[in-house]
DNA sequence: CTACAGTTCCTAGATATATTAGGCAAACAC
DNA sequence: GTGTTTGCCTAATATATCTAGGAACTGTAG
């Protein structure tokens, strides 16, 4: 019988596509094997187990997402950069729900973390996006965490049908970005006085 | 043989505890049956299937969370209410990771949605918290979505080890809430002029 | 107290999944 | 062409969900 020509790469990519189609938590070795027309056991020559497969998908997705963001923020600064970052993030998450879920659902093993630069890259991109807001540590980290939280939370809730109000979700998103910009541009001093 | 005294209630509560212990996605009918000392099949007299079990856990958790939030915001207004809401939210999510995940991972069936008031309650609580900021629709919905996103995103990332920088996570949280307050207190007009 | 009715829990079994061990044969190296 | 590597196979085990049908427990009415 002719060989299917599997490699760890192709298996990972197929798993990512499957995740986008049926949801990250529903990818199975069996379904993947079926899609290649091979037996389940055959995949174990290329991938240690399901856990590693998911980790690979997560890493692939994280790279792709970072690439999109890097392309989006290049040559932009201030609110422009922030909005570009945010939209690249959201567009990717909505276009690739399974891949995006992978980036969040899998916490990379220390080995993987050490062997890849994606996470460092992502932090650098975040800081680059924030540069024009003139924040210094620890405000930079705090603001970065707020932004990541807001982006992640928004796309997650949106993708899971968490926004049931008829208000257009895209407009809410734009307004939320306006709100975040306000927060960044007026980032509170360390000893905040009540504002009202 | 003496009966175990199962009910849908007790099974659901046990499933919620199990979820907090091992993670929502790792709850199984088998493990649950073991914890009661009964056979797997016995649980199917009380719960239709795994899907329904998860839905029940999600509903239980949503109620609990709404209760905590309601207690926290009672008698508070403005930033005070917002911070109390946020902290109740985060405390619950961190103390009950499995239950919290359930509230997000399960999108309730229309039947469940109709039979419960939790979701309406949650929206009402959110609007009540925002009352002092003097927002009108659609800004109210937009701001509410931003807050929910930020809260959800933050606790999810925190619980999944997404914040690896040494900066104290709790302080970042407090500063993020300060930032959100700034955004709410200065919610952008419909036709925002650039601020820099 | 007894018989009936409903419910709880059981045994047995079908199906799906992850994963390992060991084998045959295709692809490649020389 | 021979030999080695490697890709995919069969076979088997363990665990999961879920259904069908039976037995035993519990409460209720005579």
C-alpha cells in the first residue's frame, strides 16, 4: 500500500485545520488518522501523543498570530498601533477559532517554552505597541496585561456567543478600543486621587 | 446493597467539586460514579448524559457567581461598585476554577436559557454597577462588554499561567481596574477627536 | 403486614478513543 | 542489489460514554 507521506508538520497542520472545523477540544487522533486515510497507530510515529499534538498546534497558532500582529503594527504608533494590534488579534481568533483556542488552552511545557521565541516575541510586540504611550515599568506590564486580557476576553466571549444583546458586536469592539486608548493615554499615577 | 442516595442535585454538586479539583474538561461520568461508589450506568438515572451534566454545573456556577457579585455590589456605587464587582468575579474564578470554566465553556441551550434567570440577572448587575458612570445605550452595552471581557480575560490568563513576568499579578489587577475606571469615567464621545 | 408501584442501582454489552508492542514492506543509502 | 531505516500495519489493552433490561430497595394503600 502506498504511503501517505505523513510528517510531524503535516499532521500538525491537519490537526490545526481540524481544530478550526470542529473545535480544539474535539480533535482526536482517530479523526486525524481518518482524514489521512491511515490507522490511528500510524500517527504515533510522528507525534508522541495527543498532548504533544495539541502543544504543536498551540505553537503553530501562536507563531501565526504573532506574524499577523507583527505585520499589522509595523510602521504604526500610538492608538493606530494599538488598534491594528487589536484587530489583527481579533481577526485571527475569529477566522481560526480552533487554532486560537489552542494558544490559550495549552500551557506550554518548559521545554517547549525554552525552544521557541514566540512568547518573547509576543511580549516585545506588546511593548512596541505601547511605546508611544510613554509608560515605564511596572506600568508597562500592567497596561500590557490589561490589553491582553481585554482582547482575549472579548474574542472569547464573542466566539462563544456571550454577547446576546442586539448591539452590533463589531461596533462595541471599536468603542471598547476607544475606551482602552483613553485608559492608556491617561494611565493613572501611582497614587491615584479619586477623579469624580 | 444500601443505596447511595443520589439525586440530580448531589450529582451536580459533586461534579462541580470534581471540576474544581481536576479541571472542568476532565470531569467524567466514570470518575463521578467512582466518587459515589456506584457504577457508571447508575448516574444516567439522574442526569441525561455528560453534556447535560456539564450544563448543570455551568448553571450552578453561574448562580453562585451572580450571588457573590450581587452581595459585593450591594450598597456601592461608582468606582467602588466596579472594583467590588471585579474582585468578587476574580475571587470566585480563582477559588473555583472548574466551576468558573464551566460558566464559559458551556453555551446554554435555548431551553436552559429560557428556564433560568441567571443571565438576565448578570446583565442587570452589570448595568447596576455602571449606573454611576452615567452612560446611556449603546454606550452602556459597549462598556459592559469591555468590562466583562477584561475581567474574564484577566482571570483566565492568570489561572492558565499566562502572566509570566515577575510583576505581582494582584497589583497589576488593581492597576488595570484603575485603568478601566479611567476609561469609564471618560467614556469617549460618539465622534472621538484624537487625544494626543 | 402485605402487596403494589415507582425508582435506584446493577449487569452486560456496543462503540469510541488513546496508546503500546511488534511486524512487514517501502524508500533510501551505497 | 543488499541492508538499514522508517512508515504504516495488525493486534491488544485500558478507559470512556451510553443503552437495554433486570433486580432490589423504598414508600404507599389496602
